[in-house]
C-alpha cells in the first residue's frame, strides 16, 4: 500500500508540471501518462487496504465490515473531490483554453499530492493500530465460536 501512496504522491505533482510546461499539442498524451501512473498507484493502494480491513473483521461480520469500508471510501472521495474541484474552479475562472485552466489543474494536482502525503504519513499509524495476535487471525480468538440465532453465545470469562 505504501508503494501505491508514494507513486500517487509523485504522479500528482508530475501532472502539475506537465500541465504548466508541456505545449498544448502534446498535453493530452503527457497528461494521460501521468494519469496512468496515478491509476497504477490507486490499484496498488486500494486492494491492500480492502484486504487489511476485511482480514480483521470476524467472519460473521465481514459484510458489515465491507459496508463500512465502502461507506468510508465514498465519504472520503466526496470530500476530497469537492475540495479539489473547489481549488480548481477558484483558480481557473477564465476561459477553458487559457493559462488559468492549466494553473487550476496544477494547483488541484498539488492539493491531491498533499492529501496523498497525509495518507502516507498516517498509513504506518493505522498499521500499528490494527495489529492483532496470531490466535485471532487463525479463528481461535474471541470471535471463533459460531453464534446461532436460536442459541445465545456462551458467556465469556
């Protein structure tokens, strides 16, 4: 996951540099290259994130864990998309072909890089907080006993 975040932090400012420096004729191809790297970064970070979250959910609560993960991802995406869009639209009030649009894209890309850098800094903290004992991962921990709706779970001592 850290590799994906590092690639994302690198791809976003690369997109900003491309937007500001590449001639208009080559801009679509150059931006497609930076977005390809950003997509690979996303793929390298999203799957391990889902795996890590769901491996810590008990088997009977995996659906709930997946639902909460999806909800958290959607809320974070909405907040970040709104922030980046606001930065771009505030910076680029001129015509779409002008330099304001390029500057808006570059600044919005830098905001994306900043958000990814925050995630990169917080990632080791989350890993440390989600460590569990090996018995819990093998299914011999507190959630190992199946619970029937007809039979309440046995009391824990």
